[in-house]
C-alpha cells in the first residue's frame, strides 16, 4: 500500500512542477511561441506523468481519498507562486489553504 501513496505523492509533485513550468512558459510574447517553449513542453510532459502516477495510486487508494489529496497541490502552488512569481498571498489565501490542508488531514484519518 505504501508504494501507491508514494506514487500519489510523486504524482502530486510532478503536477506542481508541471504547473510552475507552464506559468514560466506563459511569459512568451504569443500563444504559438508559448506552446513551443521548453518549459511548456516539459510542463505538459510532467502533467502526463502525474496522471499516470495518479492512475497507479488509484489501484489501491480510494478515489475519495486520492482526489482530495491532489488539492495539496493548490496550497503548494499558491505558496510557490508567491515566492517565484511575486503573486499575492495574504490572509484570505492563507485561510483558504489552511482549510484545504485541514480537509486533507481529516480525509486521511482512519
């Protein structure tokens, strides 16, 4: 069972890195050049890898646990977006992310 949680965790991390690379690629001057930027291509590949790992995790982890766990990426992306791209992160964002984190913790209680 541990391997499936590892797959889920690595899949979540791959999705996070993929999202950050897509954001980095969004600075291109136009849509076509954005699509062919290495950061966009690698970001999309990481999303594909994340989906594959999620499929592996679903073999043994209930979807009612696995899918809400993916919401951890929202919290980590918001923090990374603040530090890497200067995006706003105030009390409302912190409170919302604390609620997400609390929900994930509750879902994993046995």
